[in-house]
C-alpha cells in the first residue's frame, strides 16, 4: 500500500486564505495531485426593521388611488458621491431603534460603514470610499435602491 503524502502546511495556508477572503471553497492542483479545502458558510443573521407609518414599508393602496411617481435617481458628478453597488433595501441603522451609522455633518474615515444594503437576505455593509464629512444623505431607512443610485455625498 502506497503512503499518502499530505502537505499539511499547504492545507493550513489554504484554510487561512478561506478565512481571510470569506470564500467557502478553494482547490489547487499540480499534475495529478489535487487539494480541496472547503468550509460551511457562516449564516447571516438579519434584523429587518418593521415599516413605520412614515416609512416606506409595503402598504396597500385603495383601488381609486393612483400610484405615486417616484423621483428619478439623481446622477451627480460630485467626486464624493457614493452610489449603490447593488439593488436592495437600505438600512441606515445596524438594527431597529439604534442610532444611524452616520448623520449629515459627521466626519468619516475611509472604510467606515455608512449604511447597509440588504440584497437577497444578505446584509451588505457599504463603506466610505474616502475620508471626509457627510454632506448629504439621499436615501431613507427602508428605501429600495437601484444599482448606481445616489446614496450619499462625502465632502
């Protein structure tokens, strides 16, 4: 019976790479030899705030009430404009009743979480692409957003 030669250092390196990148699986091959390392993805726990009377949660419209037109997404050439990288629902707070991640006038550093976009039951933190002051927040908590829609402006 042939002895199996396992490179444990390579397996440890691949496992660390999975952890660091958030990937769930990686496979390397050299000639006939293959090593595959996989892990179970961590479940995402989502807290979705309930719609409020002033919020934009789902509501039924009377049959005689025409749907309201929504304002078109504003395109701004501002260098500090932060646009939605995906379609989803915006949450300005980490959980219902909590303080917002940022407010107009707040100073933020590059990488600071500005808001969350929920897409397909996954909460995606949207981080500041640069340091500066929050000049405008163009979306409300619970608003649906389209890809490329203006979220906020950082000066």
